[in-house]
C-alpha cells in the first residue's frame, strides 16, 4: 500500500471526513444533474441540428458522471438524493439568476460555468484521499464543451461585433453569481468548510491559501474568457 | 448466408429502398432526440430528487440510441442531421400541441407517446431487411418508462381520484395528435409510404393490412391506458 493510500484509509475512518466527502460528492452530483437539465434545455435553442446534437451530447456526458458518484456515495454510507438535497436550493438559485437569454449566453454559461466548477472542485480534490480525488477529477472531464463553444462564440462575434460586449458582461455576471452561491454553501455546510481547513492527519488550507486559490480560479476564468475573444 | 440476409442485401441495392430506410432512421432519430429534450425538461417538474433522477436517466437512455442510428445512416450514404431534418417540423409540432401542463401529463406523454411510437416502428420494421429491423427494435427498447410511470400515475390517482378523468382525456389527445402528425409525414415523404407498399422483391402491406395495423396500435394503446388505471 502506498503512503497516500494509507492516508486515505485513515481519513476515511473519521466520520466527519466521510460526511464531508458525501457532501462534496453530493454538491458535485447535483451540479452535474442541473448542468444536464440546462444543456438539454439549451439544445432547444440551437440554431441548427448539428448544434442541437452537439449540446445534447454534452448533456448526456454530464449525466453519465452521476453513476460513479452515486456508487461512491453509497459506499460511504450515504444515498444520492440525500447527498444532493442540501445543495439543490443554492444551485437552482444560481440557475434562476443566470437563465440565458439566447443561444450564445447558454453556450458561454456551459463553458465558463462548468470550467469554473471544474477548477474549484479540482482544487478541493487535492486535499482528499486518492480514491475520492481521482473520482472527482474524472467527473470534471471536459465533455467536449471547450472547442465547440469557442468556435461558435468566436464565429458569432465575427458576424456581429456588438455581441462581444454583451457576452463579456454576461461572463462577469456568471462569475459573480457562482461566487455568491459558493459562499452561501460554504457558510451553511460546516462539514464542507472543515474539509478545506484540514484535520489532524490531513493538511488544510489557511486563509492565505484560500486567497491564492481564488486568485488561481480568477486567472483561469480570465483565460477562458480570452479564448472566447471576450474581456473578463 | 440465410435467406433473409440475402433478401436484405438485394433490398439494399435499391436506391429507393436505401433512401426510405435513411428516412425511417432519420424520423426515429429525431423522435429520440426530441424525447430526450422533453424528458430532460420534465425532469425539472419532478416533485422529488428520486423522480428527477428517474426521468433524467430515461432521457439519457433515449440519447444513447442515437449513436447506432447515426452509424447505420452513414453506412447507407446519409448523415444524421440531414436524415432528421425533414421530420423536425412534424415532430416539433406534435410536441408544441402536446406540451404537458404538469408532472403527471409529462409522465403519461413519455409512456403513452413512446409506447405508441415503439409499436408503430416495430410494425414497419417487420417489412425491412434484418439488420435494419434489429437496429430499430433495439432503438425502441423501453428505457424503464413503464414500471416507473405506472407506479407514479396510479399513486397520483389514488391520492386524487379527479386526476384520472383529466389524464384519460390527455391520453386520447396524445393519440389523436400522434396520428395526425404521422399522416402528415406519410403524405409528405413518398419514400416512407413506398416502404409500406413493398417492392418487387419485398412483400408490402395492402390497405386491409394497414387497417389491421392501426387496430393493433389502438389495442396496445388501450392496454397501456388500462395499466395506468385510465379509460382510453
């Protein structure tokens, strides 16, 4: 057994750690289920059948991540609906506040929102036992969003340069809403906050570390916006 | 080579037959893509997270049928968006005319509508070459709709007996709209109608046969309604 696998087993014997992991997998799972629903809805706005198929296929890919998350949650003594329930409100609110007005806003939300979530969960995963970490990293795999969205958005802005200004504002709004809901979740779920703070046998993140994490998240968000040809 | 496989090869050498099969796979594919979108939308109406997961999982199952249909369409010289396009209008109109007002109407539409489509395509598949027939039968596999929907609808009617009357009307309306759009497709797509009429080397269906097919479709629709506890 490697040293990190042994660390994982020690951590998993701690009920508070197990609860925190179930929480984390629950919020990730509900995020994917919601992303599935929203992408399927965006598919209806698609201007062509090719676009519709591309978006529907991303939606199906998000859904396919649920089964392994459910398996792990059950192995840790939880159940999928129970693990998702505490996060339904915050994630639903995020979607209500960021309902795309058109096809392009939907594309950017899929790319920028999922990218931000993936960066955030990967940051947290680095503090977890190896099995949970690998599962989270696999769940965050890009479902082909990036290339497709960048291509479509750049073409849209080339057709209508005014689109760029509106979509840049939209990107900032998505970032703001995501941070605001993430803070709400962190404030309400002590187990999740404790994960970041670490434990006797696990290194945690101090305030300076959290600050550096947000800097990295913001930088990567800016990189994505720049790939789209948008100011962040 | 079996006799039916040889028949299949002969039929596939006929360009009109190939076009008719591409048409048929195209309408099935667009039907599944639409079912995916509507089920994902219904998932948002689900009263519990368990229900939401069940419906989302049916939606993902519908989407998973697209890849084998696409493969076959391409093998016959077509492409998926091109094969779906002629049927987009009729199927979209069906959905606009049968937009569910609540969770129960959505459940019944998923079960009754998909059941009717599956019965109809299986009837047509019986006249086709074996490979196409097997592909269509596999595409029509019940994605777990039946048991889940029957259970939820019967429980709903037990809670509120007035629901039964409204949902029985809804079932008749779904049947009527489906027949009306199917007639429109048959009238517009000669290749599809010719499929049913048969060819030199393939048996077809005469008017009496078409009448008997509609009798069977109606009987099976009545059985599904009866399983739901509804008058048809």
